[in-house]
């Protein structure tokens, strides 16, 4: 096992790094006082789906992002940066899941993954995972196949709808690729001035980077034995690295079919938008 894998190893009994106030918060949640970032509508739909919120759970990792140099004429993945962005998010997600386990939760809904930048340095960032831990009211098993609480970035409404169609989430899956896009040479730039022409080196670089991120996300879903991924988002951000270095980040919720569903899906209900 690598150092990175050891750092993100999952321990359902772990409270490592959780401050005293955080432990007191979790203890209050265990005694019945739940917290959540669900809207009122989401709270009611989660309840109607058979789940109860048990507490807001958080994971955090302040990470130093290493340095990797690239030649300006070559498009290539910045593997050091890709690894850093992925590992930092995994640390935050793992700690959030461990908090959920402390509450006896089956899963976490409405998960958000944010990156905070501070004035401590351009090469440092805080990776934050936050969501609402939920538990099935009748004790029906809804955990992921690996035994960990399921995670999902679906809203309360989407989570409710998913369950009603005979599917359930098993985990948030993601893929990251930080890519350096080669600059054009002076002669090439001059030759293309004033012309309508595809910048094929830019096109291919961005295409390659997106595909790497998507491929890695799908590989995570395969490890969870998922049947598909819903709510996929493809995000792009330079994170202050400069105009020619960009992260492509793919994220979605991996799902499987529920074992006890009869296969019938209710027809959708038409809704008339009256908001102008």
C-alpha cells in the first residue's frame, strides 16, 4: 500500500483530527439533535423516502500542492498536480464518511466539494467535503457494496425521485486531470492571424484532458459495482496556475438498481411553471 493509500485508509471508528467541539457536536447528534443543510422541501422528501437526517458531516484537508514544470511547446498531463488534487479531495471525503459512521448513518446526501484559498500561499488550499448524513428509518441496508456509507451529490428531490424509480446511490465518483496546454509558436500565430481556423493543438489537448477525467470517474464507478452514473458534471478551473494549465474535474453519483423494487416506474407528473 502506498503512502497516499495509507493516509486515506478508511476507519469507521476514527475521530482523528476532529476538535473537541466537533466531538461534542457529534455526541449531540447521536443523542437525537440532528443538523442538516437540507431545505425544508428536501427535508420532507428525505423523510418521505424513509430516511431521517442524523447530522451535518464535514471533512477537511489543507493540502500543499507540489510543483511540476512543463515545456511551453508540449501539451501534457501535470501528473503531480493531478495526484495532489485527487488525494486532497479523497482525504476530505474519507473524513466526512468517518463522521457519518460515528452517527450510524447509511449515507450522505447533498454532498458539496469546495476548495478554499487563503493568503498563506498560492500552493496551499483547503479541500472541504460537507453533506447531511441520513439513516433509513426501518434499518434497510442502503450502504455501498464496500460497506461504507453511500455518498451522493444529488439534491433531496433527486434522491427521492431516484429511490422511487427503483435505484439507489452507492457513492460519489470523480476523476481529475490537470493538463498543460502547449502555446502556439510565433510563426504559427502569425500564420493564423485574421483567419477562421481551428486551433487543433488546443482542441486535442482539451479533448484528451476531459477524456482522462471521465475515464477515471468511470473506473471509480466500476470499483463500486455501479450500473451507471447520474448527475455528471464536468468542471474546469485553473486554480491560479496560469492560463495554460487547467484542471478538468468529472464528478457524479454512481447508482445501482434496488433489490426489492418491482420494476414499475410511476409516470412523471406535469408541472406548470408560473414564474413569469
